[in-house]
């Protein structure tokens, strides 16, 4: 197994020279950071470039392993998440959790993809019964999400094919137990890229 620094160099080589992050950083900037051995910066910029520029699963796998070796657990989970999205697609939605007085949740949950709530996305069984689907949840731009709060989220279904009927504007509900835990409005459907 290559060391983290070699993996980061290999990831840079998978990008076209004209790839740019939203903040304007380029592949050339990353190569300069590599020369200065600013490894965490290199990883961060590569993630930012990968988030806006179409990349392959191999790119995310290299970054995930580099982050693991650098003991950057949240970055590792994000890179694994993004690799999964490239293969399976994802649903982005704006999620509003019910308040603590209305629901069962009393504390915030970590927004790093470990929570796997059930979702009512409109599917029904052959007998007409409501069928809930499980999807991991990643909160965008926040470490956690608590009762009564709203944030944009990414949903990684354990059965992506069951979510293919969703479109922007659809309203789906999150369940952790009997009462509804939150309501989400679909804002984007990202198809697989493989």
C-alpha cells in the first residue's frame, strides 16, 4: 500500500490540468502545495476540486485512503461518501427536523453519514401498505443537526433503484420511530456517473 502522500500525488494525476475548485484553486496550486508538503491542504483542495469537477471512483478511493492514513476521519468518510455517489447517485434535499417537543429526538445527531433513518418516499407494497426505505444522511455545511433545525442534506439510499422516481420539489418524510422525525423537500437528483 502506498503512503498517503503518494496517494495524493496519484489523485492529482487523475485530474485534468484545467480542473478548478469553487474558490479558484487549481491543479497547479495543488502541485505547489505538494512541493511544500502541505498535505492536509492538498487533501482539502483535492476534495474541493472533486466536489465541483466530475471525477471517477478511483479518485475518491485514493483520497479516502490518504485521509485514513492521515487520521482525518471525517474527510475519509466524506471521500467514501462521494465515491459511493459517483457509483449510485444521490438525492439532495432540504430537511427540517421536528422540534424536541413534537418528536422523539432530544439531541442533535452527527451529520457525517452515520445516521440511517427510514424515509417515506411514496413507495407502496403490492397490498397498498406504505413501505419505508433506508438512506444514510449527510448534513451539508454543518457538523450536526438538532431538533427544530433545517439544513440541506444528501441521502444515500441502501436501495437506490427504489428512489429513482423522485424529482425536485417532492416532499418526503424522515422516520426514526413512530412519529415523523422530519420533512424534506428534494432539491436535486444526482445520477450515477459510472
